[in-house]
C-alpha cells in the first residue's frame, strides 16, 4: 500500500513537471532588425576643408608725397569715407617759404625776359638800318630766348611747389572703408610712408594655399562653399576666381575664392573654412556606402593595396525577412565616412549598414524599412 502511494505521487509530479515545461517554454526569437542601403553607383567626391581669412578684394595704402608733421587724425578703423574726403593733413617743412621764393623767382624771370625781348627787338631794328653788326643782333636774340626758357622753368617749379602744398592734405581716392591706421596724430611722416589703408566695400574674398594634387583638380569659375568660423555659420556660396601658376612655397599654390554675396555681419579678418568637393579618380563608377557597412573584425585590409573588405548583403526571402550573405568586396577609396566599392557588389543589392559586428552569414533578419512592394522589386 505504501509503495502504491509513492508510485501515484511520482506520476503526479511528472505530470506537473510536464505541464510546467509547456508553460515556460521559450518562444522562438524574432529575427534581428537591420538597416540596409541599396547599392548604387555614385560620383566619388571628397570634401576638403582649408582654413582662410576673409579679406577685401584690394586694400590700397595711402601716403603723402611730402614729409612733415601730421595734424590731428580723427579717424577710426571700419569708418566709411567718401571720395574726396580729407583724411589727414601734414605741415610740409618750409613748403610755404619755398612757394614764396618760387613766386619771386618767376616774377624776376618774367621781368628779365621782357627786358631781353625788348633788347632783341631793338638790335634787330638797328641791324636792318646797318647800324649794328649781325653778331650783336644774334647775341640779343639768343639772350631773349634764354630768358624765356628761364620763365618756363620758373613757372614749372612754381607749379610743382603748388602741387606739393596741395599734397599736404590726404584725400580719399574712392568711396571705401578704412582698413588700418599706421600713424599717430602729430607725429612725423616721411614722403611715401603709409599713413592708412583703404578698401572698397564691394565684397570679400579668401586666399588659401593648396597642393599640386588639389590645384590640378580646380578650375576658374568653379562653385564652392565658405563657412564662417565665427558668428553665423551658415554656408556661403562662393566662386573660384584666381589660381596661382607659381607656388608661394614648396608645393603650395595660391588659390583665391570670392563670395557671391556678402552678409552684413561679415567683417574683414574673420576666420572661415573653404570647402572643395574634389573628385576621387580611383573610385569613379564605384558604389558609395557608409564606412559602417564594413564588417570590421573579419577579413578586412583597408590599408593594403588593393583595399579589401567584407560586407553583409541582405537577400530577401519573404515579406520583410532576408538572409544574410557575407561577400568579399574591393574598396577603391575611403573618403571621410564613405567607402567606394568597385568590385564584389552589384547595383540594387541590399547592404547592411549598421550593427554588422553582431551578424553572421546565413542569419535571418528583418528589413523594417522595406515595403513589400520594394522587396518584391528586389527579388525580381
């Protein structure tokens, strides 16, 4: 009887254990969701950034033609000036005295010329009456001509000194903006010494130095982008306007870009970045994919020649399910966060672009971004 009870209890325990196993059985795991990109040929370009400084197209230095002591200077950097505005004055040393001396010399020369001319006329009349010899007449005529030459010389000297006095006032040669002031009020300046610099407010440009490889891929009129480093960083459209044919230093060629439009907040001297989209010749006709599509940790050799890698291709099987295949590819170039594949993939294939380190060949995954119609199109 005791053995029968034990047997019944054991059978009941087995039955309960079977029921428990049925209740706690682990459900089948859902396939992992993956993100894919359709393999498409794309123009291979690499964006290069070059630091630069905004400058006006031309900065003109202004100087006096005479030396002397400066007067007061009521100017400031960034000030707008109009053509003809007086910017600075200088007291030319002895200019007024020299002008007075030149005026006196001219008056003296004119008097001497009148006397010489009168004497030449008198000698001519006497010669015609056979009163004096031809030599006397010729000598008087020559002296009159010399006196006239001295008058001309004195007049020219007076004009030059008058212009010198006019040069004691420095005037703006065009409408512009003061870029810099290099002297102090009441200081002494020499002839030709730069007093200030002026530029026309017609826009901005930037000059950069690039390698031979880069300059060989550029052309005049090419469109590009300039991004301010300070303030509003909204990209600005610009045009390549000058390409230097001679390197400023070893393999550094000057290139000038000009902004298509200047915003009011831009200032001369602001730091910017000049962005070029340069072609990648070795990756032409390649398939562009994000670098995250490369199955790192597997058979990858991006630093080898030729570059090689492996990627997962999702091959749809039904609905939004796909089976993964690990394929070998040839990478022609790596540009920033993109790779360009020239062998191993066909246009239209679905390449996994995220989480590839957690995937295995033959694994079934889900493609949530693929509509049924799109999957059907890929399956054709």
